[in-house]
């Protein structure tokens, strides 16, 4: 607490012809507590100043800038008092708002003051101002009555006392009643007495004994004079009547009676009994009691029983208005003699007033970063009770980051105690409680709502410390690969998150050319197609930034893992494939089983199981001679090399990975079975001459395969159409007549035995119907000439009619189905024409003896039976080749059996183009003979 200054101002003025000197005392006391500066100013002004009179310059006296008064919205807070003083904010002066009557304001209280506060905001400041009201002598002493009659017994002895009604002067101090004077004073003198409250009362004392016979009436003038300047006075006429003898006046037992009365005392309660005695007898000794000079307010509270002297409560007492009541009681006998005594009623306070809470200033919205000690509200609490009943405690709800501090008497401030966090609690609704110390204690509550405004004090947080994303290589650009999410507990713009890609590089390439991100949703997109073989994993750093000012951000790392796809076929490293030159591996004929010929080395750019390679022998000149290691690709011999093995061995090795789907590559390995290099050189020199022929042959084979496939599909369609037409025709027959006899149905241009038909080949179809076929479905048999078509030399006759009838078999009778051709004819398996023999076509020699015509026909029949057995197993995948043919064979390997005709008188059989293993050029028969000749020479 600091004492800033003390000033004294003396002001002289005159009003209505009289001069009054008054002093203005200003005491300014500034208090710094809890961040609020308080000051105190004190002024003194006379009462009855006209409206608008100057009181004091509060801005100058307290050192407050006029701009501060305006910006702080300075105002006067008076509580429950009337507004007598007004503040001029522009000038910083106080002036009288209403006429002030000190007697009305303070009554008989000598120290009369007006107390109010001046409140400033932003920041909150409070200044207490006290204006002392100085009394002026504006009231003259007055008596209750203009004329008073006093009866005095003639037997009254000198010294007898007669109580007179006192004059009333509402002024205080020197301006109040000071003295009395009585004229004439031949028989009476005045004696003035003072009460404990400072008021005075007078008694008229008999100086000499009266004689009614001399003078029955005495007229006296009683004058009351105050001490003001100018002096004022009041008079009353006293008429004294002398009565006959009553020598003894009543006498009270006590000069002063005191009684303590609770302010909530019930009406009708006797609080005191007074007693006075009179020594006279008879009617002169009967005493009656009465209040003397009682006011209307007092008579409304107490009642005196005239005969018994009991004083009862008849009104509602209020300690807060009047704490002590004083009254004079008088005892009077029938002779007119009296005695007086004072009765003092002390009102005992009862806790009957609830504390009143008043919010002087309140900030309903504060930011969450407010420091501890920030003032939220200024509170005034008043309790009209006294003592402990007036002691008030101000409390707020517990477990709140606020506290109540007492800045001065009856004034409190609500301040923050802890750092606020809007993300935890965005608003507070709490109750301010005022409790007095009475018994029982009275309480009042006031609920207020405080909102916390958001401050950008939280950075976005990702829901994971890091992210891992897996993307398959060869992805399409724009593919969504991952979604990252961050949360910001702030509100509104402070919680709006933007996702940003931090600029980095991968191998000198900006990261933005690999990955992009949606700044609003956090979804990551692939900008390009990834290649696992070039980049397998990389890291990207993203930043989540909020929209606050300044913005806050947090980073996260995303690991992108590119997953491998089987998009690379194995690459052959060895043997090296070159154009124009031929590389061959030599195997000596003396090589043992397991001899390492060479090793195929291949790599796969993929990884994992996509790079697991397996080696297989795809094609070989001789499958029994070589094998390939499944895992290591080593080509070794399966058996010892024989003399009959060809010098030139061509192997096709298939290298396949383990991916899904798998990819493969092939490599041609030429192996020369020879003991010297010249042998190899002479053999492989012929290979270059056949190169062009092999290329053309491959093209022709592809064209033939496509043509055969097309014809096969067309045949299936035609066959299906024919089946459907026949089924429809049978349905029509079934509907027209259900009891038709069996009628054979023949295709167009059908010819009988011995006839000259229009077709070179005869096709015979037959349908079998019964008399009750209307109840059954048609059953068709297969063509009777399914296995063989016989053509004579003229080409005009058909097969024998008997043979045709034998081939018309019912499909329902398996016992008479056509039997397979008998392979046990006179030619051995090696001599049989066509690829069915064990020898290769180019190695087949001539038949041993020229066959007869019957043998020729039988050979043709056997060849036709082989065609029937081969074509019966055709399907869409392998074109129906039997299992005795290698799966490597296609339609191009099927020989043209129309050319397998034995020419009488010739030593060879004419054959079509024979199939050979892929990669080996076909040789004409002359070449084969030449080759065989070379072998024989060796």
C-alpha cells in the first residue's frame, strides 16, 4: 500500500447573504492488488448546493488521463444509494446531480458522507470516492407546540422540576440546538440535560414556592437558540397554572431503563416494565405512565400501558435502520405531579439479510492463452447485517481454474488461476456463492457463463508415427496408394488441415514426379508407373499444416515399397546367341554317363520367387542322350555316346521362372558328338546352306496350321447346323404322323451298288424308325464309312453293297460294332509306311520284295485303318493326335496318306512331308540317302 498524495483545498463562498467557509479535503490512496489499481479520493461540500455545482476534478486529483476515462467507459457505481453526484467524462469533473439535504440523507448523524466508486474498463480499475456533506444552519429550532400548559401545585416546594418539551433542530454540530432561555425568571429557572446520544432536554425548576392566592397563572416564554451563523432560534409560550396542594410527586425507581430487543421480536411481546411511586394517598397517589415527546416512528414500534407501565412491541423492528431507540417516560399523579425517566431500547441484530451479489464488470469471452491472474469479473457483495452477520465469504465452484480475490471491503475480483485449454473445456458455467457468518448462515448465488475462445496452440497430429505403402510395379499413373490423416484439436480455421509434400529428390529427380497428394483429403497418388527393377523403395516426407496464424505443422514419413511383378523374362547369359555364327559344344564319343557338356546360365531381373529359375530340356535330337539340371542348368549325358548317335545334336533348353504367370526363354545348344574339330566343322558347314529353307518351311507350317484350324471350326459349325436341321425335320415328322413305317432317308445324289454316282466317294446315312417311334426320339448312327473310303482305279464305282450293309451298325449293339484294323499283317512295324513305324521317315528303306496287287490293296487298307484310329481321337487342343505321337507334333506332322501309295515295280514308297522335331530342317530323301551313305563310309 502506497500513499500517493494528500491535498487540501480551501474554498470560500457566500450564499443568501451569509458566508460559509468550507474546506475540501482530498485523500488519494492507490492500492495495487491482483493486477488492478485502486485509488481513493475524498471531497467535502456543503449541503443544499444547487444542481450542477462543481464538486472536484477527479481526473486531475487522481492523475487519470481524460482519454483513459473515455476509453475505459468510466462510470459511477453507487450501489443502492441515490445518485447525487455525476461524472463528466469529457472534463473529468464531479458535479452535483441533485440537491443534497443532509438532514434527509443522514438524519442526526454528524458525519454524513456519500460513498461511490468510479469504474474503468480495459484494463479494469476501481477508484473509491467519498464526498463529505457539511451541515449548514438552514434549520431553526422548533418546538412541538406553540403553547404549553403546566399545572403546578401550590404546595410544590422550591426545586420542584417540571419537564418541558425540547425543541427540535435537525442540524448537527454547532448549527444544532445549543441553549435555552426562560423569561421572566422570577419563580423558575431552567436546567439543561444531555442524553447519551447528544440530544438535550430541559427542566423548569421552581425557584420560589408559588402562591395560588397571589397569582394563579404565570406566562413564560421559552426560547431555544442554535449555534449557527447567523444564529437561529425558536420560542414556545408556557402557561403555568397553580393547583391546589399535592405535595409529593411520583418518583421512578430508575433514572434510566435499558432493554435489549431482538429485531425479529414478535409483536405484543413485553420488553420492559417501568415503575414510579407517589407518597401521597388517595387519588393524589395514583400514577399514570406515558411517553413524553415520542415521535411517530417510535410510537409505531412501542406501546406503553398507562396503568401498569408495561412497554410492548407493536411494530416491526429493523436493526439495519435504527440500532438504538431512546424515549422519555413520564409518571403523573392525579395531583399533576410528575417524574420522568429515560428508556433505552437496544436492538439486537438478527441475520435476516441475504448477501447481495452485484457484477460490476464481466468479460464473457476470454482467449485460452490468458495468463494466470487475468481479471474476468469485478464483484460487489453487500450484507446489511452487522457484526458476524455482515462478514461475507465469496466462493466459486471447486475444481475450476479460477479463484476469487478480495480487492477491498465488499469488493472481489474473479481471476484465472491456471492456464486454460479450450480443447479440454470450451466453456465454463459456474456459480458465485456469497455466505455470511450468521447463525444460521444465509447464502446467495449467481451463475455466470464464460466462453473460451480458441487460439492456434495445437499442431496437427498424424494418427501414425510413420506410414508404409505397398504398390505393385507397373501401376497405372494416378493410382491411389495411401491415405494419411492428421487431426487438429483446435477449432474453425485453426483446425483446417492442408497436406503438403516436402520437396526432396530421389536420384536427382524431384519427388513430385513420383508421388502427389490431395491437399485436402490426404490421399496419395502415384504420378508415374513404378519399376521395381529401377527403384524398390523410397521415403517421402509430408507436412500437415493448419490454417491458424501463425500456422502450426507436423511432419510424417511415408515409406513406399514397390512390389515386384513377374514382368521380366529370364535372360540367357550363356551360351551367347549370335547371328551369322554357330557355336557348338563338343562331346567326345568316349564321354561317360554324367559328362558335363555345358551349362546354361540365365538371370532374371525380377526378385523373389519371380527370379527362381528352372531349366528344362524342351526339344532334343535325341531325348535319351542328354539331360538338363532343373536348378543349375547343367547339360549332362544320360548314357554313353554310341556310334549310331548323330554327329550333330540340337538341344532347345527352356528357362522358366516361378512367377504367376511364369515367363520363359529358350536357348539353342548345338552339341557335336565328335572326337576332332574337323569333323564338327564339316558337319556344321551344311547347316548354313539349309538356313533359308528352314525359315520358309516355318512360315508354311504356320499358314497350314491356321488354315486347318479355320477349316475345323467351319466343319464344326456346319455339322452343328446339319444336326439341328435333322432334329427339326424329325420333329415335323413326329407331329404329322406318329405311326409311320420305317423309311430310310438318304442324302442327295445317293447312288446304289453298281450305279454311276455323281460323287467319287460314297457317303451312306441311314435312320432307323419303328412303328412306335412317335413315342421315342430319333437315334442316328455314325456314317458307315467313318474309317475308310475305298476308291477303285476308275473312280466311278463304289464299295461292294455287301460291305456297305455290314458297316451299317446299330449304335445300341456293341457286339456288332466295327472291329479295329488288324495290325498283324505281313509287314513288320519297321517296314510299315508312314510315321507309325519305329524308324524315322528319312531312314526308312525300301520294301524287301515287290508286293503283289493283293498286297498293295491290303497295304492301302492298313494305312486307311491307321488314319481312322488317328482321327477318331481329335480334339480342339491337339487336333486329335493319338498319344503315340509326341505332344510336340501338330497337324503339320500328319502325313498325307493319299501319297502313301505303293507303286508296283518300284523299290520305295511315296510319302508326304514327314514331321521332324522343331528346330531341325527337313531333308529330302536323296539327302537322307546321302547322309546314310556318309555314315556307312564312317
